C-alpha cells in the first residue's frame, strides 16, 4: 500500500520535501506512520515527537484525507492504501 504524506510550512522546510510517498505492507495507525516518518526524516523528530512523552505532538494539525484527526480516531486512525496525510504546524504568536 502507498500513502501520500504532505508537509506544510516549517515542516516542509525541515524535511526539504513537500511530499513523501510511503510504501507499507499493511494498514497501520497514524501513530505508527509518524514513527516511520521520523525514522526516514530525523529532522522532523523535534517537530513531530514530544521529547518528554515520546508521543506525537498535539501542536501539529494532522489531516487524513482532508479531515482533522480529532473527528476521526485521533492517532489511532487507521491508514489505508491511497490515503493522504497532511501535517500542518501550529504557529503561536503574541
């Protein structure tokens, strides 16, 4: 199966890619895909993984096929062949 992974904003700059095609053997939850991405793109680890908890950060908006994962099953959302995942960093200012 093949997933399309897109990076927006500073994540695009960190990865030096706008799109990544990820080939997997079977359907997996989003949480596992994030771990695979970080292995392939170590510069994204700081942006995608909380250093204290070791879990994916909540300050990145994650969309699966155009839907925010909060309306799906969160990090346990199963990804299937042809799905598109988009990572959008949340920028805070003040």
